[in-house]
C-alpha cells in the first residue's frame, strides 16, 4: 500500500510517520518537501496526488492557531477548508481513501452531554468554522475517514502539557480554567487508531461502508485545571524540579482567561461509533498524560521542553 502523509511535522503527523509505516510505503510531505505538501497551494497538492497515485492520503496538516484565526480568517479557511476540498476531489478522482482530522470546536459547546457525530455543528469561532468547512470538503470523497478529536498533546510539538510544566518551573502559583470540559488526546493514540481503521477499510478492499466521521478521544473527561494538576503531580513524582505544586494551581472561570477566540465549555466527545465500528478500545486520558510526562521528564527532553517557545 502506498500512503501520502501531509503535515508530517505536526503533533499528529509526527506520530503518523511511525504508525502508518506498518501499513506500507509512506511518502512524507510537509510545506518544504519536493512533493508539494503546502496546503496554501492546493493545485500543486492535487498534482502531487495525481502523480503519486497513493492508495491513501492522510491529511494531518492544518491551520491550528485558534486565536490568530480570528484575525486571519481567509488563511484559516484556505488551509482548513478549501485545501481539504481540493484534496478530497483529487483523491476521489483516483479512487483513493482520504483520512482527515477535525475538532471538538465544530460544536457549540454547551450542555454536559458528550457530542455525537450527528449533532448539529455550530462552531463558536473562526477556527471551528474553518474546520467544519474541512469536514464538509473531506466527505466529497466517498472513501473518507474524518476523525474529530480534542485537546491534542504529545512529546513532539507544542501543547498544553509542555506549557503547563514549563510554567510550573517558572512560577510558584498558576491559574488554570476549570469550566471547560473535554479529554486530552495523545497524538500517538490518534495515529495508532488511524492505522487500525485504515488497515480495516483498505486491506479488506471493502466498499466505503465504514467511511464516515468518527469521534476519537480517550475515555474519561476532565477540565483544564484538573489536567494541569495531574500533569504536575506526575512530573513531581518523577523528580521534576517544579515550583508550582498541584495545590497551587488555582481554578479560574474561562471568562477570567482573556482569550481572543471563544472556546467550547463542553468538548466531551462520544466515541461509541468508533469503538463499535472498528472494535477499538480507548485508554483513559490519564494513561496518555502519564506516558508523555514520563518521556518529557527524562533529562535531555526536559531541558529541551523548557527551552521551547510554547
Ligand atoms: P499541529 O499544529 O501540531 O500541526 C499542524 C501541521 O500543519 C504543522 O506541521 C504545520 O506545518 C502544518 N501546516 C500549517 N499550515 C500548513 C500549510 N499551509 N501547508 C502545509 N502544512 C501546514 O497540529 P496537530 O497535529 O495538533 O493537529 C492535527 C489535526 O488535529 C488538525 O487537523 C487539527 O485541526 C486537529 N485538532 C487538533 C487539536 C489540538 O489540540 N492541537 C484539537 C482538535 C483537533 P509547520 O510544522 O511547517 O508549521
């Protein structure tokens, strides 16, 4: 099987390099590779897809700057919407599968019940609207798998776990939001589930009966404050020299955290469809955080994480 991976330097893309390698030959594309993986040039990406004729295109590239998107909506829609539509059309023409990733931000974010894939999408901000445009674009190819996930983190890339551990080395007290709920999803889990699902749909050469939009998140839920305290506690147990202890992570409402873009208060995702369709078990969010903190607190990675910009 030949796979084209777009966005291979992102959190999820980096993990997909590993997990997709179990399926066949992975051609890696980023903004800088000879094979055009720059989603701001959708025609060139389409040409690359036609020239390579892969069995699967996995698109992990995205415009993910949630706050900045409020100021540059055209760019967010170009990368997250129009380019995805172009990739869907090109893959549909050659009969290949498209894997694409979407977000909890497509939902309104009210209530307390987990969202199901058939719920009405009413994004609050530009990023969510652009991701929804991508979902609509992706399904133009009948052979699609769209995974809506939430709160992505891992050892590679910029994310909340790294930011909070870094902040805990610099300050004695922290304030973290306690009224936004969801599940921190390890990029490695997303990549592994992608490979399992792809193996099912491509290897069995089935029709597109299992194509669709799926929620992909670990089991359990939490809010950012509990998530921060858990990561700090795990890091301290591993001897990380932190100043802010879990009891010094103060709970604040989102209204007090002046973010430019509105964020959903309820990002809980019901994953029944994914588990049922592909027979997948999903670990708890704590298992993912524990594993990543264990990696991050190893000396060379710890030093590097503290130096990272975000
Ligand atoms: P990252 O921000 O870690 O990675 C995004 C990648 O997209 C980067 O490698 C970036 O390239 C690349 N990219 C940005 N613009 C372009 C462009 N014009 N052309 C080509 N590549 C581009 O994202 P994640 O891995 O965290 O996210 C993966 C998917 O999951 C995305 O679809 C995202 O919307 C979705 N998601 C993410 C969440 C999160 O918390 N991060 C939550 C829910 C969903 P470069 O490295 O060169 O900057």
